């Protein structure tokens, strides 16, 4: 059995989990999340304050989905209770970011400012001119939007310029040395 898949998922007070034929719905204090799932591969049962995910057979694709749906359910519960946040740091000479309404405006070394509209269900804030914070209840959406922002100017290894995650460490390379 999957070590991850066989662990029961604790459901805290104030959170409701509903499982229909092909859809998991989790409601909590921060909002509601839904996730389709393969009912032919796994069975999700909710009993009191725990949810368990069991697989229907030992075939390879079914075994892979066993742990996946358990973790997705757990991430949904954490999302509607605490939420998720990704922090980004902008590092460059003269580079800055700012929010203008629902639009993130980034001056990151291009001739024109790069603008990105905040997707529905997320909150993007700029605590300072060199920091970006992406918050929301959907872990996948928060991570994808943070990755899209980072992809605008990936960090380079020589000076460290670029947009990086707060907890990311850029391994620096040594530059060229003078000839003879």
C-alpha cells in the first residue's frame, strides 16, 4: 500500500467534505474548493472527522492515483482553513514592482513595464518595491501564478539578478578572470 495514501486525513472543525460521484467539495472558513477525481480508481469515505482514501485494485495507474488524491484532499483542507502563500524577491539595479488596482506592474530591466492581471481567487500584494506576495486557498493556483511571475525574469547565476522565491538560494558562479 502507498504510505501516503493509507494515512487518514483529519478534518478540522468548521470544514465540511462532500464526496459525490466524480467530485470532491471542501468548504471552510476561507472558501470552497472542488476537485474532480477518478471514482473507478479510488474510493473516498468520510466518517466523522476523518476521511480515508482506498484504492480499488493494485494496477499501476490506480496505485499512482491513490496517494495523489489523498494529498489533493489534504491540500484542499489546509487551503480552506489556513490558505497558501508564496513570496518572491525582485533583485536588480533599479528594478521595482507595484500593484495598480488588480494589475501587478513590474519594471525589471525591459524597455517597457511588464503587467500581469491578478487571477480570480488570488491576492497579490507588494509589501515593498522589491517583494511580491501571492496568497490564495488553491495551492496549485498559488504555485502556478508565482512560477509565472518568476518566469518573467529568472535569476541569473553571475550577479543574482532576477525574480526568485523567498526561500530560494541562487548558486553563484565565478565570472571570467583576466587573460594571461
